[in-house]
C-alpha cells in the first residue's frame, strides 16, 4: 500500500481510510487566538473547519431492505437527500460538520451459501449509493481520493466514500478486488459473522482456516496493490493485522469483534484507527 504522509488536522483519519496519498486542504494554523471561549461553540466552529469522516454508515443496507419489504423507499427523499426517519441525511451531516460518511456496503454472511449472491448484493448496494448521488448531485458526491474530499468540502457537498462490510463480495475471484475498487470501494472488512473464503471470523468458533486462507493472502496482496484498506474489525485474532473501522479496545467493552490490545500496537507499514465506542455494559 502507498505510504501515507498525513498533515493534521485538515484531513484527519479520512486520508488513511481512503488509502490515498498526501492531501491538501484549508489550514487552521493561526486561528487559535480567534477561538470562542465556550466549549460547545468552539466544538461547532472546529467541526465546520476540519474534515470529518465517519467510517461506517448503514444507510444503503437499510434503504435496500425497505425497498425489498415495501416495494419502494419512503424514508429517504432522493431529490433533497433528506430524511425524517433515518439518523443520517444531508442537512444533519452539514449541520454537524460531517464531510465523509463511509457508506457501508454490508453483505450478510448468509449470502455466502449461494455462489454469486454476495457480489450481486454488494453491487446492488453500490447502485443505491449512486442513486442517492444522482438524486441530489449538488449535495452528494462519491469520493475516491483525499483530493475528492477537499473538492467536495469546498463545494458544500457531502462525500460518500464506500467500504465493503464482508469481503465475501469478492467471492472466489481475485479480479473482483479491482472491480469494487473501480466502483469506489476504499476499504473492505475481510469477513463478518461467519468464516468465509478469506479468513476466520471472531464470531465463528469453527476456525476453518486457523487465520487467513491461501486465497485470503492473495486478496490482501490485491487490496494492497489497488490501494484498498484492509479492515480487520470482526476477524479472528489469528487473522490480524489491519485497520479497525468500528471497534473498541478489548477491555472496554469486551466483544468478539474487539481485537486484543497487543494487536493495536504500532506496526510497520500500517495505518491503524481504533474507535472508543460508547455501548451498554449489559
């Protein structure tokens, strides 16, 4: 993977997640003296100046499920990119300073049982993200690089980069890594709740491969070559290392998809992003 040189704070974690190169953007240097003194106002001001990314937004999967259940999507206005039902939309993203919400291309593990189904579902979800952009092109745009993020931010658009949740979407075909990269995918979670053709899942006690499969090693090589981030969140400990898109440190809370602390230590030629999650304790 191309090495990253990140200039904080103007691109933040988005540069790492997009697996691109050095990016530019508006500098906030010298502005500290003009900061408001109360923390809420200061936070809102900061959120509007820096570039903020969210590594996981489940909107595509939920909209697709609604379309399949009701025959139409009623909770999302494609013409304005707004919703009175969903937790995410254009107006709320802009108000909160969210510039780059990664659209989750979630492929349920149950589809692994049917050859070709995982790829088909992933493509359908990407089609839906493209439909969101076509509906409100002045508000949304698909981001493929850090440079896109900066351009969209300047234009008042919300970037929609994408990440695959469950790389079973690659089926057993290495060429699909390049296929999904060309469609805009910039990270992929190697597996989800079940072992797949790539590696073992932390939720599955089968331990099919005792870590990565031979095909999985090829997949990682292909992802590195195209510049797609490797997300290790729900994979088994024996399948590490990589990048965590939606996990916490092991001790808080202790969940199967939370990697142990030793796996989160700095590693050469890697970019790590670990979230601290607020979750119920029971």
